[in-house]
């Protein structure tokens, strides 16, 4: 269908809650090639996870896909049945969740939970599954795998459990690994270890990774491309260098100003982004970031900005860029 | 594990002793006695009776004698049913109640758990509403109402089922239904809310993300977690139910322990009261220990202390 | 300089004024804040939206009117025996009454018939539900007070006090409650009667000795569950971070109890108390069945139903009316309690 592993075009998704329609995704498009690492950055509620879940057919109850096309590995995800989804999940695409403390079933052993994925998607026999489980634990850097397999989740530390989650996710060598804030709930030192492990495994196994995070530091070190999301829109998309060294959207600029930098001068201050995220129940009709934007203009209040392209990859939707173009077609 | 059971048994013995003591003195504090209601008992005969059973001695001495005998497994003779020991009364009456009660708890478990699951899985849909309405009605109807309605409809009006005694399997249907009614409704509600809780847990999402089907994830991942509150409820329920329900036994004229117990209280059959109370309390405590152990088996996180 | 690929399509719609900076006010006007609602307001809003709970609230209010207000306007009283009117079917008149009616007098119909002593059944059912409701409400309050006091003391002192107090609860749980109920109601008979004779305690006679002993039984036996719940609630809250935070900010114990513990417990307390009412009514009906309920001629729904059991083959309506009413009362209180829980239990939010 397409040369990409993942291609999402103009996805719109809403949650129909008792309080009204929550427009979680408004026209989201992006592509991931095989073996590519895409970072999706944004604050809570910006639609990062919703996008990933919808790709796996895991959209939670009142959520409904309203438009757009989602393609993954040759499947048109839009018209897949639950049965087809089941065959795909854990096999072609896997996911690691934010909180390893609650993501493993407390009443089953680690081994049981790893072997379950193998049982579902491979025709390995019992002994082979056990061997593969041991191999997987070794792969994710857990020592004494035979002993660990017999342990229950509560007997392991948070970092250990996240490694187990990764082992489960990689059990069937998926083409895409979705990491939904995989390190948010972990200690900083453990965070680095887990990220390093993921990169190592990526090089070894060659899968693509969709890294969902609100931590720019995480994406900087590992991603090829970055999509910045705000209020259900991708406001800027580009290579890691584009985003970090040539940000075009006011929100991206704000994000970068709010993180500490190693090379900063001594008294340079961190600048927080003022204001609160938009209420997706009543999204504004103009630019969703307008109310928090320092360079907000009249038109921003009224109308959504069109996409401005900078080269083949880098694009953004911000009126500032339109203004620049109109005022004399400034060089990109 | 062994140490734990030993410790629990130690606590159990102390608790049972406390309950026995409390019951003994409370029972004796209440005005009236076992032989008051009997007509035409001359004061002399009464004194003779009391002397025979040791009721003329000071209370404390009676207490010491009783506890001493009980420790040797001798719970005395019934004061009202001549020539029968308390142990033999319990031994003949308990199995009757236990059979009906056991069947009722089994039925309640086998119906309540699936209904609760179905209801939780279909949250907010018609099936859920129907089940939850029926279950809420179920916990709202007193058991004597259920008994009489069953009896009136199936026994008297339709004549399908026998109403008295326990002659054949048909005799069991109504008492078991009546006894199972409330627990079934309660377990359904309990199971539903606990299942809803579990279905919202992260590990259920993990299971689905692994490609487990909804049905399989319910059985493998949700049920074992969701059943824990039901297990907790089941222990005391079993202890209560197998010792017989006075109402059910009275209405369906079943010679069970529940009726015996109430009868002994109103008759002031002191030894039977004591014996049955100690029996009930022991069963209750035993069930609680069993529940704790089952809990440990189902949920590896639990540490038995 | 590169040619702009499509400047015209924009220029058509955009004039230079559009790129003027927007003022802060204009920016703020975009922010539609969802009105922030307090815990209580939010709860009430959610409760109002719950149709089942609103219907059960309406039913509870209706039953209360039916049992507390209507009897004042009703021409018969619950103990009045009308000779010749025994065992009338609903809306039936006895011969005398028919004669009276023939002579042009107005006779109020026996809407639900009469019982074996010729007492109007409708008023007896009303009085019965009044007693049942009183039992349910008073018992719930007693249990609430004793249970929450006991539970919070145990939780606050902790240590061996806690262990000891919870042991007491365990023991009360383990003793067969029926034994205590029966023994207590026998034991309380004489002292209450004596007390009723004393000046200033006339109200005991008025309420009925059995009713009082039922309350005492509830007070002694059924607060265990409430105590356990309050204790565990307070223990969890004591450990919670916001209480630690409040303490770190220098809040005194009184303020912590008032501001944090109470407001967080109160939802659960209300719910548990509401759910206690049906269970007390349940127990009272069971006691009436055993003959330990309210004293004759005072009816309760339980005693009405159990009186009717013997005559069920000939007069089934005498059983079904009070039985249905008990079930309705218990059902609506249960649904009301469920609704309150859904609305006010912070953990159940969304």
C-alpha cells in the first residue's frame, strides 16, 4: 500500500463522554519507516497515547474514529476486525506502558506472562517457549532468568518489571514497538538504563519504535524524527535536528525554552509555558495554542494555521511562518 | 505457612474461650431457667432436677466444671431432651443443615459469579441493567417472604414440589432456592463491582495488547483477581449457611441445627446453647482461616502474618 | 529570494491587520474554563443525573409521606377492631357497613381489606412501615455514632489499643447474633418495664419495650462493620500524602481532622449509613418473624407479614402487601445508597 511501515493520514478521533464530545485527535498525520524511531512529544492530554492506541485497535470505550486512514504493515487498520487486531497485537506491533508497577498481572508469574504471548502467536511447544522466555530475559538484561521466570511481579523492582514488559513486547519480534512513556514512572538512573536497552535492542532486532513521551531529553537522544503534538494536532514535525535547532512553532520553542541545557550560561532562566492546556470539550476555533502564545496575532484567534513546509520533512502549522512568508518569503 | 496456621489456631482457641465465657454468663444473667416453663413441677422436683444438672451450685463453680468438661470433649447432656447428649444432637442435626446450606452456597457461587461477570462485561447495556435490577431486588426481599412465596406458588398453587421434610431430591429444591436467593444476589453485585474494578486495571490493557482475546483475558487475567472479594465473603457465608437458617427450617419443617439452636435459646436449654454456640463460633473461625489460606493461594502478594 | 508558491490563496482571505499582535484580554477570552465545581456540588450534580437514584429518592419520600402523614387523616386507627368486619377483601364492606351505606352515611372503604380481628389493613400497613422506617433510621444513626466513634478511636490511638478494640469487634462478629438478640430481649424485658414505670421515662411505654430493646440490640451488635470501615478509612487517610503535607505546613490535629479526614470520610459515611437502613429493616422483620419484634397491637411490616403466613392459602394478600412494601423500602434505600456512592465516593469519580 505504501512504502511506510506506519502511515496515518488525517486521523480524527473523539470520545463521546456524558459531558459531551471530547475531540482528542484533530487531523493527525505522520509516517514511520521500517527501523525508524519516531518521537511523539506533547503534554498530557495532547493525544499522543490516543494515536498509538487507535493504531492497535485499543481505543477505550467512548472513543470513536471519525475520519482519516491508518495503515500499518500492509493492513488498513480502519476496517480490521477484532480478530485481525488480535493476530496483529503482540505479534507485529507491541506496546510498553507507562507504569510497570500496574501493567503486569499480579497473580501470575513473569514466566507465565511472557510465555502467554508466545503461545498466542507462535506454534512453539512448551519447552521451546520456556527456552525463548529465558532467552528474552537475557536479552533485556535480567540475570538468573530461570529463577526470575518463577517470580511474581511484586517481587521485582520497577526497572526490572519494565524490562519484563519489554521482554513480553519483543517476544514475537514485532516490526513496531510503541513505547508509551516507558520511563516516566521510573527513577532517573533506571530511565537511562531502560532507554539504552531499547536502543540496543532496536539495533539488534531492527524494529521501528514509536516513542511517546513528554520528556524532550528522551527524544533528543534516540529519535530520528519528532512529532510535536498539542491539543490533538501535530503542530510541528521534523528531524530531531530540525526540532531542536530550528523550531518553527511557538509551542515547540516554548518547550525548548522550558528545559535546562548543558551549554546554558550560568544565569539563564528556564521559561515555563504560561497558562493551561485547552479544554478539548470546547476546543477554540483558531489556533489551539493561541491563548498561551507570546506572539499570538489577531488571526490566530480566528483561524487554524495552514501547514508550512520547510524542505521535505520539516513542517509546522503556525501563522508566524505564514506571516514571515507573506512579508517577503523569508528563506527557510 | 505451618507457623501461621499454628498461630491462628492459638488465637482461635482464645477467641472461642472468650465467646464461651461471655455466652455462659450472659445466658445465666437472663431471668428464667430451663425448668420454669414446665408445668406442675413441684419445688422439690425442681430442686432435684437442678441438683442433677448441677444448676444449684454457685455460677462460678458451674462455669469451671463446664469449661473443664468441654476441654475433655464432653459438652454435657441436653436439659430438655432427656437422655441425649449435646454432641449427639449436633451430630444428627448438623448434617441436615449442612447439606442444604452447602448446596445453597454452591448454587449462589455458581450463579452469582458468572452473572456478575456478564453484567460487568456489558456495563451500561441492557443485559447489565436487567441483571443489576434483579440482583438489587434479590437483596431486598427478606428470606421468610421468599420462603412463603415459593411455598405458596410451587407447593400450594401449582403443587409441583413437596412442601414438608426432606424425603427426596425434590424436597431440596425450595429450601435450597430460598437459602441461595440472598447470597446469589449479593455475590452478583460483589462480583460485578470487583470485575469492573479489575477490567479498568493496566494489566488488562497489557493482556489485550498482547493479543489475548477478550474472552480469554476475562477468564485468565480478570477472574482470578476479581474473585478475591467473593472469596472473603464466601467464608463467613458458608459458616452461617451450613449451620442452618431458622426461618427456612421452620417453614419447610426441616429438622436442622438452625431450628434446634433457636429452640434451645427459647427453652433455656443451657447445655445445648453452649454447645451450639461453641460449634458455630469454631466453624466461623475455621472458615476465616480457610479464607485466608485460599486468598494466599489466589493472590501471591498476600503474606500470611 | 525564492518565489512563494501560493501566496495568493492566503492573501485573498488575509489582510495585514490579521498579523497584528493580539492583546492579553483577547487571548484570555479564548480560554473557556470549565467551571470548577466543589466536591459537594459535583456530587449533587452527578446524583441528580442518576435517574435510578432520583426515582428511589422519590419512592422513599412517598413512603415516608404514606407512613408519617397519611395516618393523621385516615378515619381508622391501627388498633381499632371493627366488629363484623373480620377478613374483608380489599374494598369490601361488611354487612353493617353496607347497611350504613344504604342509610346514606358515608363509610370509608377498607382499601386493603381487614385482618382477622377486623382491623383496617391499610392503616396497619402504614403504621407498620412507619415502625420499620423508624427502626431503620434510628438504628442507622445509632450504628453510625457508635461505629464511627469506636473505629476512629481505634485508628487514632493505634498500637495495642487498636489491636484490642478490633479483637472486640471480631468477637462480636463471631458470636451468633441471634443468640445475643434473643437473650438480650429477654434480659431487657424486666429492667425496661421497671424503668418505664418511673417518672420521666413514660416514653418507654409509649415507644414500646420491644422497640427499645431492638435499638439496644442494634447498638450493641451491628456497629462492628461501621467501626471497621471507619478505622480503615482513617488509617489510609492518615498515611496519605496530603495529610503529611498538611502536617508539614503546620496544620494542627484539629484542623487536619476537620478539614481532611472528615471531608474525605463523610461521603463514605453517608453511603454506609444509607445502606445500613435497609439491613436494619431486614433484621427487624426477621425479629418480628421470631416474635421478638414490636409489641402487639403495634404492627411492623415484618410482624404483619409473619402474622399472615399461617393464613396464606386463604388470604394471600395479607402477606403479599407488607412483603412487597418491605422489599420496596429496602430496594429503594439500596438503590439510593448505590446512587450516593456513585456520586460522592471520590474514588468512583468519572
